[in-house]
């Protein structure tokens, strides 16, 4: 079986933003070499990914057009940008139960990312308090 994908290979320097919050896109990304950090709006590193890993799948799977995180290269990297039509075609060819499972897991991941960021923000508030600012029972 031959896999046909509309893909463009792009080099990125360390620290370069691949996509940013609010950008309209549903392309999928495959790391050929290097590493990429997925960062929340508040600066929480949600994931550090390396060669062979995909990212940007949430927008593609859920059909959302605005990015909810920033993808930035942690090192020099080469990234394969896969056109969103390829992902939609591959999902359309999948068993309906598997499509539902992938969608459900993607929603759970989005919810977990949001919860992690909320807890991280709360922790940072407490860490910023001086010991004498904390009321003891």
C-alpha cells in the first residue's frame, strides 16, 4: 500500500514559531529531525516532541480553524507540513468507530491541556506569595 500525502518539508531554526495562537490553519506537522515544544497561552510547555512525532492534529481532527497553542522549535528542525486535506481523507477512510475514538481522545487531550494550564496558573499564584502572606489555620 502506498501512502499519498500532500507534504512540504521545511527547515526551521531553533526558537522559530511554526504556528501561533489564533492562527487559522488545520495542517498537520511531522517532525523529520529536531524537537518542537507545544506551549500554552500562559507559557506552560504542554509537550516536547521529537523526530517521528506528529503535532497540530487537534485542529485537523476537530475541524477547528484557530490554533489554541504555539508550536516553537526547541532545536534546529526539519518539519514535514502535511496538507489538511490528506488528514481529512485518511480519517474519512477509517472505520467509523476508530474515527469516533480518535475524535473522543482528541477532545480529552484538549480538556487535559486546559486543566493543566489552569492548575499551573493556580500553582504560580501560590508560589509568588511570600510565607508571611499565607494565612495558616
